[in-house]
């Protein structure tokens, strides 16, 4: 077992799980979405992007691109939440919450692509 691949897979799947945990619930209900889960999804996404920088394969480039898209969307979502409401500790309007969650759904789609490519690469690899 390759420890580097285990850590790499762990962070990619954790980024997907945190992103999914944030978007679960009503899209416009602020009580269903924790800002700290969104922030954790962004931090774990940034860590997983850093781990992907060493891969020079064609599939590695696709995984990195998907991760960068997810990170960009999560950064925008965090910024919208923090700037529009004057901080992430205050309550957020349902309209703004729908925008933040929509951006997080886009990041979720990019994370799903990243995990799907990782799984297909693992299944195609030979021992």
C-alpha cells in the first residue's frame, strides 16, 4: 500500500464529504448550513490541491483542474457570505443563502469529477 496515495485519496474524499455536508438541507434555510463546514471544505480543498501539484499525468491535470474549480467556487461562496452580511457569525438572508449554497453545489460537482477521475485511475492501474 502506498501511503502517499492513501493521504491523497483521503483529502480528496474528505473535501467531497465536507462539501456535501454543507449543501445538505434546504437551499435557502440558513439554519441548515454551518459556515464552519463551508470554511473547512475550503481549507481541505486547498490542501488537496496542494497534494495534486506533484502529479504530472494527464489524469492528474484533470483532477487538479477540477480541484481548482471547486476551490474557486468555495472561495467565492465564503466571500459572498462574509462580505454581504458583515461576517459569518451573523444571520444571512434566505436569498443570499441560496446564492452561497448554489456556489457550493458547483464546487460539489467539481469535487465529484475529481473523485470519479481518482476512482477510474485507480481501477485502470495495474499492479
